[in-house]
């Protein structure tokens, strides 16, 4: 009998380093939910007299800069063998720019601060994700990553609840008051990652890409994926799917207030929350449920079929959002969107693993992330342009904007529905 084999036990998934790493997901979702999804866009449009297009331009500029600079940042990180120093730098800058939204400056300054905060937030995630292999037991990266995703959902809910008292109600209501405490909470809850994760510094003797190479990223996606037509179709389909979801994430609070008639200034007696917050929390809870349910479904029928069903659910949900004329229907749309969102994030990467060559899976995951960031550039811009051009139509302009998102998701579903379960 082999005593060594009989006493072998799998390494623990939840350790101080892995939990501290995952807690960064808890921290960064406080920023993404409170600033990106909940308060900033409405603050610009309703309180400062700005437009949807202004918000879209600031966000899309940040996402474009991230997309083209990712290869350089990744190469720089590999060259010096460090991740944490970049995570700390970009997290600190994100918190600084977010806190600067509290200053009494002008609309243009606020848009610049917002764009800079979004860029730094996204940049921190590039290095944060690259740290995963160092803190995960071999072969357990997926479970540790799932721990981060779970804490991220919790962070988005806890962040909204902790910030709401600062925003006030009635005549004391101030969306601007949310930004400084959000910055403080983001930095505070990111501290465990900086304090308890010990990084293995492994410099790699590699050359940094020349400056002009940064602008070849879209071409690189097309050229590399062209060698594998099925993977190329998947990346194109995913581009439209992510484009639609990123647009909804950026502007759903505006749609709820302008079209759904939701009130963000009044707290309901039964829940102690305003209507927009309650909607987002319900959608987030159903996203958590959807993640688990679709994970089980994907194990039984395959991630490809599951992703196609999730995308179809989003198509139906967006169609309901376009035609909904009564407020109760929005309380159906929120949970449906959450279930679909959780399902897509759960199934798209396993499906890519089944389509892409195993020996090049890391390369295609990089292309997948890159195409997703490029998608986050175009969708919000299209929304902003439609709302601007259809201004004389009143709230109908927002239904037209959601109709454009519906078309994006429909194209994504039509492209992905004919893909095989595996390559």
C-alpha cells in the first residue's frame, strides 16, 4: 500500500491569501455598482444638465485606452515580475479620482475624473486577475475565482446599503454625496489583498511592445481568430452580447427613472431603500441564483447550449423592457435580467474552452477579454447618440436606445445559436 497516496489531501481553497485576494472583488464592486451603475450617470443627466452621450464618451474613452494598453501593461508586469504594486497604484488612483467627484468643479472636470476612475479601475483588474495563479492551489483556480465572483455580488449589495445613508432623502438628497464614501470603502476593503497576499516576484526577460503596437489590438483579434473560424464566430457573437450587457449596466438606472418612473429620492417604509436600489439589489440576488443554477445546467446539457439559452433569455427581457408600459413589469424584468447576466458570465468561458485549441486557451482568453473591452466602447456610445438625436421624442428616445441594445443581443444570439457544442 502506498502510504503517501493514502494520506494525500487536496489543498484548501479558502486560505488567508485566497480569501484576501477574493475580497478585492468585494471592494471593487462597491465602486462599479455605486459609481458606474447607480449614481454617476443620473447625477450628470438629472442634476447637472448633461447628456447620456457625455457619460458614454467618458466611459468609452476609458475602455478604449484600456483595450489598447492591455498588451503593454501585461508585458511590463511580466518584465518586472510584480502585480501587487500595479494593483495598489491603480486602486489608489481610482479612489482618488472618485473622491475628486465631491469637489465643487465643473461638469467637464467631473467627466474627466469619472473617465480616469473607470480607466484605473479596469487597469487594476488586469493585474488582479493575473495574480490568481499565485494564490490558488494547482488545479483549483476556478473555485478560487468563483469565491471572488461570489464576494463581488455581496460587495455590490453591501456597498449600496452602506452608501445610501450618505445620499439622503427629499430636499437633502444628493447623489454627489455618494462618491467620497464609495472611494473610502473601496480602498478600505481592498487592504486585505495588499496586506495578506504575498507575491512571488518572478521577472521575465521580455521586451516591451513598441508604442505603435498598442493600436493593433483589434487587428490582432481578427487575425488570430481567423485561423479558427468557429472561435472567430464565437468572439464576434460575444462582442455583440457583451456590448449589449455593458450598455445596460451603464444606463439602466437612467432608464428606470426616466421610463419606469422609479423614485431615487424617496425611501420606502417597508424596505428602507429607494426604488432604484431595490431594483438593482433584486437583480443582483437573482444574478447570484442564476450563476449557481446555470452552473448546474451547464454541467448537464453543456455550456454551449446553456449560453444560447441565457442569451435568448436576454433577448426576451430586452423586448419586454422596450414595450413595458406599467411599472410592475419592471419588477419582472429585473430578476430575468439578473438570471441571464449570471448565466452568461458563468457559461461563456467554459464554452470558449470547448471551442478553442487546448494548447492556445490562454491566448484566446486574452482575446476574449480584449474583445469584451472593445465592446464596452461602442455600445454606450450608440446609446448616447440615439438619445441625443431622438431628443424631441421625449422618453421614447430611451425606448429607442433599448431597442438598439435589443438588436445587438439578437445579433449575438443569431450568431451563437448555430455554433457546435464543441470544436
